[in-house]
C-alpha cells in the first residue's frame, strides 16, 4: 500500500470534550501536522474543537465507537485518503461508580466496547498507516493500577489498556513507533462533572490542560507511561508494592463519587 506522505495527520478519539480537546490543541501547536481527525459522537462539540485549531486543518468524524459502523467509518476514510498517521490518540472512554450487581448490562457492554474494544480495533486499523517515528497514546487511568470495587468494570477496562500498551510498545519497538499509556487521576472534564468541590476522596481534581500538557511531553519523549501529580505517582508506587487483594480491600473502603 502506498501511503500519501504529503498528508501527515493525527487521529484523536473522544475529541469533543475534556482531554480530547486538550490533545487536539497541543498537537495542533506542534505545527507538524496538516490535518487532525477529530472523532466522537457529538458533531457540534467536535466543530467547537475544530474552531480552536490554529494551524492544522481538521476533519470532523461523527462516529459511535461502540458500534461496528463507527469503526468501519474510520477504516473507509483511511482506505480512501491513505494518510500518514503521525499521532494516534486513543482517548474516548467513559465510566461511572456503582455496585456491579445493580449495574446496567447495556451500559457495561458499551463501556467495554469503547474503553477496550475500540482502542484495540482502531489501533489495528491505523497501524498500517503509521511510519517510523510515529506516536500512539492510549488513555488509560490511575484506575488501571489496582482493582477498584464499585468501579470494577471501568478499572478492569483501564488495566487492559495499560497492559496492552506495554505489550504493543515492545512489538513496535523495531519500527520506532512508541506507545504511551496515559494514566490520569481525577481531572475536571465532563467525566467528573457531577463532583462538587475540587477534591474527590482526598485527591485533587486536576486541570485537564495541565494533565495533557504533561502527557504530551511524555508522549514526545516516548515514555511508556504518563502520570501527572505527586499523589498519582505515589499511588502508582503503592500499587506496585502491595498485593491486589490488599489494594482491592482498601479501595473498597473509599467512597467514590456517585
Ligand atoms: N477525567 C478524569 O478524571 C479521567 C481520569 C482518568 C482517565 N480518564 C479517561 O480519559 C479519557 C477522556 O475522558 P475525559 O475525562 O476527557 O471525559 P469526557 O470529557 O467525558 O470525554 C470523553 C470523550 O469520549 C467520547 N466518547 C464517549 N463515548 C463514545 C462513543 N461511544 N463513541 C465515540 N466517542 C465516545 C466523548 O464524546 P461524545 O460523547 O461526543 O461521543 C468524549 O469526547 C477517557 O478514556 C477516560 O476514561 C479520565
């Protein structure tokens, strides 16, 4: 397959709000990318992101990543345009705290589809269009480090992404395509819009701008993981030291936001 080397693009999923908007602006400011593909379901919000770009052109792709049609829309566009993808930011995702036994099957299925399946499928689709020196970032979470009772499916989905990212990084090393798992703690996006105040369980709710500024530094330095904040780094160290059983027990004592 002949890639159009004159068309260097970035693909950002979940570009309609929160981290996705910040990633779009940061990648735009690098002035290395001709076009940024902005993917999510809410068209108006994607158009708002597009308006904030100062250098690159944008392509708004309205796509529900929980569906086969949503994924195949991206596949068809790639086949048509044959762009060179310099950045793939797998960012779309969602979750909420609840007791698993009362959780909604449809919600859980969609969460796994978007948080896990879509990241895997989109990465596989995009890889043939990535050349040496390109970057993949998979947005996981600090929830990836440990089992989290009452956030069980979400935490497991993010643990999957963390593990997947480490493996993929090694598989792609010979091509010099780096993979960074971005593992933020609580940040003030729509994800935490229901939380009042600036703390959740003693953890500060961070400014998404700062989280993604750090993430971009780590992505460009080809680091395996990006963690923002002293508290989150501490949590990561603790989670490496303690057995999962103990981590799950202590996590179950923490009241997560509704
Ligand atoms: N904020 C935090 O505290 C935090 C912490 C750790 C990790 N994260 C992770 O960071 C990522 C971004 O979240 P955020 O904090 O920026 O929250 P957000 O503002 O709610 O953004 C979530 C993004 O995902 C997109 N999305 C959700 N379902 C989708 C679907 N079916 N198809 C396509 N796009 C979909 C949303 O777009 P549409 O609704 O327009 O489709 C939106 O652009 C997520 O993976 C989240 O798990 C967030």
